[in-house]
C-alpha cells in the first residue's frame, strides 16, 4: 500500500499498472494529473501476512484541493498471486469533507512546518 501511494505521489503509472491486478487495471491511468498528496496514514490491516493470499488495508490519504486539505479514506483489497501482491479494488468512505487549513497551522504532511510555508504555498 505504501509503495502504491508513493507511486501516485511520483506519478509512476508503470508501477501502478504493475501492481494492479490484470483483471481490473484501468485502461487509462495518469497519476501525474492527480492532486498534491500530503501524507498517508494506515488505519488498519487485515490478513496479508506470510502464507496468506488476501489482505485488506484501510488508509487515509490527505491531499490539497483548491486550497483545502481533503482526505481519501479507503479500504483496499489485495490478492497475492505468483509471489506478488496486487491491488484489486477499494471501498471509499465518502463521508469525509474538505477542511480549510489555517495558514499558521502545522502542515498535515508531517514536515513540522507551518502550512503556509509548506504545502500551502500558492494555494491561496
């Protein structure tokens, strides 16, 4: 999960396709056109251990959208085949709403800087 998040941050479409199960990989995929990602928090995991063939990862990813910090809260399903883990699909929690971030508040990316000096640059 962390590697797929990093691939979205870096715009690495080839890696995302390689880790998406072939039966459900989208034909069009351009992560470079996505939002400005701020951070990833793993909430829970189920399965996915040695010798298991399935796993679930619940995560919250924060991103910047129109000067507001928004969240993607998802439960992702993975399958282990041929010695590799593949993303199958995810159930998105749609109750989260974008929140206005004060310029002097800590940046949600975890840098320790104020929002205005970090991810909030040019967002106003």
